[in-house]
C-alpha cells in the first residue's frame, strides 16, 4: 500500500475517532440532563419559587471513571431554559 494512502487513511481514522468521542460525550450529557429533569420533577421544582438544590458533583471514593458530566449538563439545561 502506498505511503500517501496510509497517511490519508490515518487522517480519516483520526477524524472518525474524534467525532465518535464527541458523540459519546453528547450521549453522556443528554442522559445526565434527563436524570436531572427527573430529579426536579420528583421534587416538584417547576418554578423559581419551588426550586430545589441539586448537587453538581458526585462523591466518588476512588476518583475513577470517564468524567463528571453533571456540571456540563446543568449548564446546558440552564442555557436552554
């Protein structure tokens, strides 16, 4: 296989990998946002007068995982109103 074809295929693979990472992060934010909305509905926080406090971080003893999407999901929900 020619070298220029290998370079092109490598660049295409990197671009596909990058977009897959963005897609996974979007799915994570979307699922956390729906969980936040469900928590707010449980607490009947439908207006500013009945607002409820939501923790924006989770306690993780081992500090393992892909990341905490909750703060980003809260920002998205606040921006979307």
